[in-house]
C-alpha cells in the first residue's frame, strides 16, 4: 500500500518507518507480549515469539526497560529494511532496479483490496473488523500509505471512533505516540524546506 503504484518506490519513507515500528509494537501489545508501564514498553514475560523481527524487538525492550515510547520511534528505518527483505524472501515482492529501491507485487490485487478496505474504514463506510484493522487504518492514514500525504493529526481528531475501536490502552498509546512523532518530524521537514 505504501508504494507508488507507477514506480514501486516507497512513499513518505520517514512517516512510514514510524508507522511500521508502531505496527510491530501494536502487534506485540495485542498479543499480550508488551504493556505500557510508566510511558515505556515493558515485557509481560521473557517468552519469545519465534519470529526474528518480533524477538529482536522483545530482546531490545528487555535490555532497555526505561526507554520511553517516543524514543522507540527514532532510528526506525531498520524496520522498513528488514520488513522489505522479509517480503522479498517470502516471494510477495520482487525488487526492481534503481535507486531508491523499488518493488513490484507478486499479487497486486491483495494490496489494492487492503487499501480499498482501509479507505472504507477511514471514510466511515464501515467499522473496523477488529483492533488490528483499526490500527492498520490509523497508521496507514498517518503515514500516507493510502492517500496523497501523511496525515498524523487525524488519528485522534477525525478518526476518533476508529481510534476508540482499538479498545486497548497500550496499543492506543503506541498509535497516538507514533502519530505525534510523525507530526513532529513532518513539521521539522517542512521547517527545513
């Protein structure tokens, strides 16, 4: 969804990077692996998931238990690189030549269908099926994965009912923090222009 349909290049990379980190944290929170503890993530147990990306995050949280949520959204491009490599390794994406890197979908209909459903939720044509779909909608809109530009401010304002549908404190904290960091970084980019 976050790629330009004509070139295959990833759009709004810095905003997307933040949203990808938030999505990883949200998945861990929804699976009961992490909780919000005094404005920082905390492990609920030392048990790993078996997924190398999730387990790397869990080990890092365990090593750095006092790092606040906002600080977890710095230096997040590594997640994008790892997730892109996973999609290529799984055969879902095919890399194309050029810089910056670009990819084509093995099954483009799947991404189009997902973007369509996200847009339906964002337009309030239907309610999210579950917390995961609500999180995906919020982060896709905040990062510009769907639409023309990142819109992090709408997460708590215009999409409040979708935000409330998450109905999980830690996950709401993750999404709200990611949107705030995206908004702040976008302001910094605009000020530098």
